[in-house]
C-alpha cells in the first residue's frame, strides 16, 4: 500500500531519495507504455522518429532519442484510425490507412536498427532492453480497419499487432463505443464482434476494452478466454467520464487476470468543468464519421491549441496520475495496474510533458512508498505477464 495512505510516513527513509537514487532505480526497471500515438506524427511529412524533436516546436512527444533519454524501454505504437463511415468505402480507406501506418513503423525500424527493434513477445522486450535499444510493440486503436472481414485480424497479427482496442469514440461493426453521440447501435458486442473476440484469443491478440461502452466491456470480458486489458484508461471513481472504468469494471478485469493501464490525458484524470467538457467533446466528435482533409486537420490543430490556452487551469498534474494508480491498487492489488500514456494523442500533464520525462513518475511513486518491485510491475511487468497469456489454444 502506498505510504501516503499510512500514518507516520516520515519514518520511511525512501521518502528522502535523491534524484540520483531515483535515476538508478528507474534505470534498473524495464519500462513499458502500452499506448503511444507516435504513428500520428510519423504520418506527417518530414517527421523522423529517429531524430530528436521539441514538443514546443512541433507537438511531438515521442522519438527514439527521447525514449532513450527518458529511460523508456518499450512502447506500443498505436495504429490509430478515427471512426469513419461504416460502409465498404469507409472500411477500405481504414484498411489502407492502417496498413500504411504498419509500413511506416517497419520502415523506421529498418532505418534505425541500432536504436529500436520490433517486439512481439515478453521475451523480446527483455532481450531488446538488454541490447540497449528501444522495443517497439504495435497495437491497433479502433477495430474499424477490421471492417467485416475476420481474416484481417491475421493480417494485422502477422504485421506485429498484439492488441486491438475494439472501438474508439464511435460505434463500429465490432461493438458500441462509450462516447458515440447517437448512443448504442448493437447493445454491446455485435454478432460480428462475438466472432472477433475468440479469433483474437486464437491468434494471441489482446482484447483492449478502452473506449468501449460498458455493455461491450462486459460482453467482451465474458467471451474472452484470455485476460483483457484497458490499454489507456483511468478510474471513473476519481474522474466521472464514460471513457473511464468503474470500480466494478476494474475489479472484473483484475479477476480475469488482466490489467488497467493508466492514461495521461487531463480530462480523464481530473473531472473537467462543464464548459471544458462540452468544448472538448465537441472538438473530439468533429472527427467522427469523417475523413478529414489536410486543411481540416490544420483547423482542428488550431482549435486544440485554443482550447489548451482557454482551459489551461484544467490541466492535470503528475500527482493526478499517481492518484489513479493508488486507487486501482487499493481496490485490486499491485498486480493489475500499468501505464498507457497516450503521448502524441492528447496525453501529457504538468510535470510529465513527453517521453523524456517519465522518470518523474518513478520518483513520484517512490515518494508515495511503492517499492522498486512494485514499480517494476506498474511500469511493465504486469502487462508483459498478460501479454504472455494472450494466445488461447
């Protein structure tokens, strides 16, 4: 239990760890982040993930040099597609987009073999870390590119995909989203979705229940024979947002042996004001059902920057991240929580702006009384345990 929850905490010597002590502990731990939207930046003309960038200049929060500088050993790069029309044309475009992102990741790894390497198993993560390189796993955010073609799951698996977030901000053919403005379409998992889950189990692709509606969550949990994950979700008890998990949902994931990976997006960490919530929802839903032109993307970027300035006081802090970790540990145990930052996709808080600063979170956890063994579980051990159980014969 974190000592912030215990009396007389000043007697504990690890409260007085110096920055060098924190650094040594951080370097000994294998750190893994299950949700990084680096492919969003990698699709931009001229962006090179193998060179150092500045968040203030181009908005990027991830590149291989900054991963090394921050002691980030492994990340799941998310192949993300915003939800568009549920039509043959929409699904064809989503597949094209997804396959392009897979290719961009593979090309970057070929270009920088001395910096990073593709990982698909827990053993890969430890081997690549030992070699002094970054381990890049691949996940897929939104099952939209699956369309209604079950065989696409094997295609994505063969390209390295090891989890799929079943839905995103709107319903797709797999199931209902927690935030679709039109409400539920299927009443949980669709009939097609009930075929997707066991096929993912067979292949060894983790079921990711971030973003799904509560009914979709329970349908997927009941149907999956493997543990499930929430690759980037927080506790609804601390921040009442439909994207977050209720305590019962968190306990249900834990009971099945899965893990909840805490997200760094401010409005999933602390309850936003009504005005900010309305503005943010309107901004996010501007993408739903649309394939945006470069001009429209630029307009959304301006709108996002404007929101950030107007609602600067709403931004969460490093302490808020640790509060969600504390809560999940309190209602389950140290074995069912991890990290899914959502860097390059909206993640980032005061005190933790990009991947080069992740040691700050290790320091905060140490200050709260977590042991090095505990932090190793939070930073990657728990997720790698679950990844090893993804394939069901």
